[in-house]
């Protein structure tokens, strides 16, 4: 599931600095730029649409919208990768964990939360072969930021 941008900032965008070295003959030997993803505005729109939906419909809607973003990004492999994994929290919440350390949580009452993937959850792991996989996630809402409609 593609939700690396589920972790976008509350504004729905997340920017990454990149540095490009120019040729030695160029007068500017170092330039910085902003690398954005086509998924950024799509995620911002998905969050806004989800916040406008009735709380009981939010998990289903957001899951569909994230699937649409994932499909779009798969069709554009030249873009920065966009990843997401969905989980069910120990409290019944829907947790969308992205690839850069941020998550979006829809709690059992339908409220949306921005979380850090590691710090804002009690996490247990299971050994699977040579790796450990997530067994259970317990959201720590008091450490998260709640999304609100604009």
C-alpha cells in the first residue's frame, strides 16, 4: 500500500533537500533544491476529503484514496518512491505507516492523527526467519497531533 506520504506534514506536503554538484566550469559549484513528490498534493487532498467525510466512513475512504495514490505512483516510477503499510492498532485504529518515519492514524471514533512511526506507538515484534516484523501497535495519542479541517 503506498502511504509514505501518509506521513506528510499537516499541510499535506513534505519536502526533502537535495544537493546537486555542478560541473567545475560552472560559476556556482553547489546548488540546493527542493525535491517534491507528485504524491504530496494527492495526499493532502486525501486527508482533506477524509476529514470532510462522516467519521464512520473515514477508514474506508482513506484506504481507497491511498490505494489511488499508490496506483498513480506505481505508474510513475521516475518519481521519488512512495510507500505505505497499513495496520490495525490494538485499540481498533487504522494505522498507515509510511517509509520516512511518519504515520497517519484514524482512531476508533474517526479522528485523524499525525504520528511518528516509532516514538508514538508501543510496538511489539515477532521473529520471522532472519527478520523481525511488527506484531502489534498501540497508539500513544497524547504524543500525536490531531488533524483538523481547515
